[in-house]
């Protein structure tokens, strides 16, 4: 009897056939970023610290990315129809001056901004430690309002002691699962990423995925984990604006994640109300209505 071998160890023969999506040259070097002349001045100053000056924007590596599929979706399903831009809230998990989670969040924001998203980055500085008292604190209200405003989130945390940081978790803890009948994160899409000081790890993105599920969000399948982050960014005074993510597979994966977030958000946003409709909640409302009706008699 001859030796039996498996020439398809990854079982690719079982994969469902997929049509290859052709690159559309019409979208080469196209950007749907909100121009300064059309942007809200306060929003631009407060929530878009990732924007580059004109000189650096011209040589930005993000401007040269081939993103035709996502750009085409944005153009045909949002811009041409006159719909609202995708609203994306970006959270990071460190208050250090040279925070790598912040730098990575800026790069993610630049990609999303080019793809036509209304991107707003929340600065956690000044956010009090979670308690049951300071709900009216301005930084708490700001965070909750941004979450309610958003269609999707990007969460980027450093890994510390093998998991996400207190700075990041504190932000999530201040976003309640429910506020009366409003669920600030229910039905939003979510992209997750982490930065590590050491070797590759997935502890933090795994925890972020659990948090996202608990907050009733739809985390995209892809994720980004950047090891030895201190080696991955250019110096503060380098070209392209400084503190930019250097070419690598890690950078490519970040682009993948942001592109995927836009695709999923476009597909899911029209069905936002549908995904928030649950049997248990309908039953709860029905019972409350019946009790109220009995009390009125």
C-alpha cells in the first residue's frame, strides 16, 4: 500500500469560490476627506489632531494607498446619494506625550478620513476614574455624546501587564450599556488594535473583542497587533510630519482593518434599527405597557 499524503494541509479545496474584485484605476489617489472649507472649525480643532499640514499631506503614504473598492463604496452608497458620512469615534489608551497607541490611532484616523469618514478622536486626559457620582462631569458627557453620535468605533490600547490599560478601560466603563432606553453603543461597528512594548501578543485585542461584544457592538473579523511599537514609528522630527508608522506588515494590517471597518459600516448602517430589535426588550416593553394600562383603570 502506498504512502498516503495530504497535499492540501490547509484544506483550501473546501474554501468557497470567491470572485476577485478588480482594482478601479479611476479611484487611484482619490481622497474623500472633508476639506477644511466644509469642515466644522471647532470639530477640526478639537477632534482631528491627526490632520497633517499641506506640505506633509502631499507626501503622505496614506494618500498613495490603493483603496479603490472602499472608495467606490463610499462614493456610490454615501456621497452620491447625499447621505451622511460614516461617523467614527477613535479611542486610545495612554496619556503619555509620545503614546504609541495615540500615534497608531492617528494613523488609523488618517486612513478613515481619506475614506470619507467624519473621524473624531477623544482625548482621555481629564476623564475621572469611573465611579457612580461624576456622571455630569464634562469629560464624561463629552465621551458619552461622542459614542451616541457615532456609527462605529476604533479602539486602540497599549498592552500593560498582559492586558489593556486602566486608561483605556476607564473610557469604556464610562460608556454605559444603557441609559434609560438609549444604548450608546448597541449596533455600532468596531475595529480593534493594540500596541506592545515587547513581542507579538493578542491578549489585549482579545479583551477588547470581549468588551465590544458586551457593549453589543459588531467587531470586525480583522484586528491589528503592533509589537515593539517603539521601533515602528519614525522620529518626531522626521519627514511626513514625524511620528509616522513605518512600512511593514503591521502597517499593512492596520490599513486592512480600517478598510474593513468602512466596508462593514456601510453595509450595516442602513439596518441599525433592525439589529437593535430584540424579543426580550419587546416583551419588557409589552409588560410595562400592560402594567401601566392596569394602573390607569
